[in-house]
C-alpha cells in the first residue's frame, strides 16, 4: 500500500489544474478556459466539491498526439506535396 504522501504525489502527477495544464502545453490558462467553453482543446472535467477544472496528464499527451497527426507537416499522408499531381481536364469542343 502507498504511503499517504506518495499517493498524494501520484494524484498530483496524474491530474493537472488549469494553470499546470497550461504550463505543460505552453499555453495561457485563458486559452484553455476559452477552448473549454467552446468545447475545443484537450478533454477536461470538474473534480471535487468546488468543481475545479482538471486535466489528466495522459489525456493531454493523447491530445498532443492527435494534434500532431492532424497536421500535414507531421503526417505525410495529409501533406499535399506528397500527393500525386492531378491532371487537368481539357474542355471538349
């Protein structure tokens, strides 16, 4: 069984506040609040009696990977320069 201090540290490492998540992602906390309001950005939830907005570190990492795959610079399948050139159709007379 984990000691109380160790389990508390594990919880703090697994769950991030808005400020900590913003620092982790290199964003401002305001950006995360705006994204949450618009239902964009990484998944978040409310925790505890005060209903603090929290983020799971593993969810942030998964969201980052999704962003990388959605970007054509990171995903060669989406890069328009890697596609075969399209042939122009000639107008018929």
